[in-house]
């Protein structure tokens, strides 16, 4: 490969170098190239990366090249069709909007309903203060952005408005993508994310599980249910692990080595002693 590429690399950019090296590797080891391609395609996965305030990225990694190419072609075609004279969005922005719409079950180009957990108190919602809100799975976002999401025409969300003094829920918005049972909804709203310390998978993508297995006397009630992502749900069922849920929803996880870790749902906002007006 070194001999083959020696005269081919000068003056090439990084993408041209990648293609030339890939071709040389396949020519030098054709059987191995087929096996490597099979292994890479078997490792396909979807990942999410939380970015700076108010943005995140989603990526299909190691997807079949023919499907990825076809998907991009469709997205690009739909985006270009929307790029009319009165369209202010750039082509890159249109591609991103079309891709997200298609992922959410739309036809490309028009808004689709999505479900997120957005936490902010009543006075922030009304614009009386600018305390940060929290978007489950992402973290804190500025108050103006939270109000935009809560009132925007492009997103339908489950909005939770809290009492500014006690932090208790005053209103649970009923516009939502998929209605859920009352108990399921309560536990997911309370927990926000997977309850294993350090895991931030949003509660909507988690399993609802008994802290004490029902076959060992557990009950299906909010005092005994927690949200765990699929991986941590499976880990919980391994020998030596112990999960105990206290009355204040503090979850204590004890590992097979005897170390314990506590997980408590965060308050919806910092306690206040008097109204901010």
C-alpha cells in the first residue's frame, strides 16, 4: 500500500487521500475488505450528543452506505423544493428541518408534534423573571428559549408549570404527542431521566421498573416505580445489585461490592421564601 500510494498523495485533500487509501487497502486484501465491511455495517447505531445551550446533534453511525446515501438524497431533494423566493432559511437549515420532520413521522418540510419535558416555574413562563428552565435529557436552557419552545407553533410539548414558592406542579399541559396512563406519566415527569447516577437518558426513552421486584413483594405504585434506561434496567436484574426507593423518591443503589449511591429527583426550581414581585 505504501508503494502504491507513494505517488498518489501529493496535492490531494483529506477526502481524496481517504478514498485513495481505502481503494489501495481493498485491492491489497480483497477478502479482508469484505469482512471489514460486514463488521462495520453490523456496528451501526444511533447516537445523540448534547451541545451548547439549546442545541444537540443526532447521528446514524456506520449505517449501510446505500441507505444513508438514499436518505441524504431524499432530504436534499425535499429541502431544495422548499427553497423558494420567500424562504429565509438556508439550504443547510432546510435539510436539518426536513430530516428531523421525517424522523418524527412527517412528510418533510412541515412541523411535526414532538414530546419533550420542559421544566420552568410560572413566573418564568409569564416573563416575570428570567430564571433558566430545564429540558430533560439536555440540561438548563435560557428563559427566552424556554418560552419560545413552550409557545412556539413548531413544537407541541408537555408543559409543566410550578408554584414559584413550593415547587409543586400547578399545571400539566395536556397537549402531547402520545397520551400515557396517569401513573406512568407521573413517574416519568418526576424522574425526568434514568435514575442511575450519571445516566441522562430522558425518561420517555426509559423503562418503568419496580425498585423492589413485584415477585418479591413490590407494588405498582409511584412509591415503588422508577425510570431506568434499558441497559441499567438489565443491570439491576444481575446478581448482587440492590435497589431501594425511599418515601421522598430517593433511590439507593447498592453494587455487588457493597458500595451505595443515592439518586434523588432534582427539585423543579430552587426553594423561594417570597414571590419575586
